[in-house]
């Protein structure tokens, strides 16, 4: 799984969702995101790409095409994945606290884990 696929997954999208939202077919979108290759007549491999799909996917994710597929993607995508993990971790912690610690009679020290 490449970093773009990881970012898509962690943000809760599926390739099918993205394809529908950007108006392209599932298989074409999936192959571009996955970074599928095809064989040329000389036997060498070429990366499947479609600029329109790349730009549409990048826009949907709030990125530029360069950030999603260009040379800067190797630094941008891991950073965004880390940010998304922190964001979701914080939200999950907040949700659990609201569910389990709201209006309880648990002393503050226990709420903080310092019992």
C-alpha cells in the first residue's frame, strides 16, 4: 500500500467513494491511485497515470497534484498521515471521555489516570 492509499484509507474514504465523487470509473481511479504499471511493447514497464484523475483526487483530498504524485509526495504524504493519526487519536480520546467520564463521580485524579 502506497502513502496515498494510506492517507485515503485513514481519512475514511474508499476508492469507490473517490471514483464516484470525482466522476471517473472505479477501475481507472483505482489503477491511478495504486500506481499500477503496464508493459510497453519493448517489455519495459510504465506507470499508469491520468492527469485528470490525479488532479481530481488531489483536490478531493485538499492537495495539489504535486503533493499527491510529485517529488514532494514522499515528504508531504507521510506528514499528512501522521497529522491524521494525531487528529483521530485526539478525537477518539475526546469521544471516549465524553462517553465514559461525563457526569460521573470519578475524582479528577482517577480521570487523569493518577489514582
